[in-house]
C-alpha cells in the first residue's frame, strides 16, 4: 500500500527556474503531485532575498530513507550548496514534512518541527491537507493555521505555472 508524503519546496536563488526543476524532479520520482499555491515569503533566520515556497503531496512505495535520498539527489542535481550555513540562500530546498502519520526522531525527524512554526510551511500544507491531523499536535492543519500568529512571518500567493515535461 503506498505511503502518503508531503514535501516542502523552497528556493531563493533563480526561484522560478529551481522551483520548476524541483517539481519536475519530484514528478519524475513520485508521479502525480498535488500542489499548494506558490507563496513568496521573506527569508527567515537570515538576511536574503525572498523565497518561493509550496508544499507537494505524493504517493510512494519507498521507505523514509529512500525518499530522503531522492530529495537530496534532486537538490544536488539543482546545484544545492551544502557547505554553507544552515540559514543561507539556496537554489532548492526539499524537506520531507510528513510520511503517513509516522512520528520519528531517527534518521529524519517526522513530522518536521517547522510545520508548527514556519508560515511558509504551515499555510501551504493547510491549503492541501486542511482536514489531516498533525500526529503530535492532534489538531488539523486548518486549525493550526487558523491559530498561527500571522504577524510573525509574511507571505503572499503569487502567479506560478508549472506543467510536467
């Protein structure tokens, strides 16, 4: 039975190019994607140009580790620089947010903690999975977004078109 995964996608270097390339890589590895709108947001944790962010839902028969390896490979194919600080500009950032309802602190922390504190993750996730329940907070993503302090971080939806090649 396939697993349901949610992946956050972010870019603030040649944003349109690398966001589209990241989506293409996800499509090639996971097939059909359900996408949130694309949001532009201010960088968080460092001074830098604005990001494009969205969340994708996909189905896979891969393990958590295999999914993470695929995400790293797609990032690497898109010139992701790993020798820089954690909070720095990037061509492409792909993070596994959720893998079914798994709660884990092993090789990857699931659900990703930033779901609860980054608007650029929570808002697009609430958009495509409003009735799903966060496995730790035990609230729906719609409720979590409704309760979120929206004065902390600013983001806005943008026009963005992507079609698989």
